[in-house]
C-alpha cells in the first residue's frame, strides 16, 4: 500500500512539474525580424517587368496548439517597390502581404528548435503608379507559402530566429483596360530576428 501511495505521489509530482514547465514556456511566441525580399520577377507581358529587391520589417505572432504544432500570422507594413521595364523605371506600387502558416516544431534538440510550415498568403496591391496611370494591376492575390526556420534559445523564453519562406504572389497587368499578361513576384524571403515566448 505504501509503495502504491509513493508511486501515485511521484506521478502526481511529475505531472505537476511538467504542467508547470509548459505554463512557464507559454503558448505565444512573438518575433521581430529584418527580412530580405528577393523577387523571382517572372513576367509574361513582354514588357520586361521587374521590381526591386529590398529589406523590410516583419512581425509574427505564433500560437502553440501543443508542444509541436503551432499557427503563425506574419505581418508587415505596406511595402513600396519601384517598377522597371527592361531596366528603366516606369513607376511604383505598394503591396501588403500577410501570411498564415501552420507549423511543426521539433522539440528534442535542446536549445535548437527547428520548424517547418505551410500556409496561404494574401497580398493587396495599392498605390499603383505605372506609365503615368496607363498600366494597372489586379489588386488581390492569393497563393501558397512554404516555410522553414530555426529558433535558438539564448535566455529563458528568448530566442534568436532564422526564417526562410517561399511565397507565391502574382497579379494580372492591364494597359488601357486590356490584360496584357501576368507578373509573378514569387519571392524568397530570408529573415533574421529575435523572439520572446510567454
């Protein structure tokens, strides 16, 4: 009887410690990143369209459903890009590309916490000023997104982060109200940042 009581007490203690550790680690992880956008610049219009690559700020909010599965919302502010035709600037536009991914986190590597994810991107194009208003683009784009990253613990609940995403973004291009082709941004985004879990 005493042995059973001791075993029961030990199990209860371990369960309490485990629950306490999970609570201390927290279900939310917030990161801030500096991200480099490298556009694929795929153009079927015949105009030789490209946009400039650039660094941009990014914030993401990750909610852990359990120790391995999480959902991440990735946000930034509207980004202004220069638009070129065969290397000559012909205008500017802005795009806002929030992305939602579902992730799997690997948790058995100590301070290293790699993850992979997949989800969907929505991009809103605005402030399009191309060829003095002659050309315009479709305002909305939906596409898949793939993600891989690594969190490295540097202090309790504090992580350095490396994140790589491939996002499919496209828009129809019109000139004089007539569709002349499609432009695909399809960027690779490489980010470095810091996160806090609570």
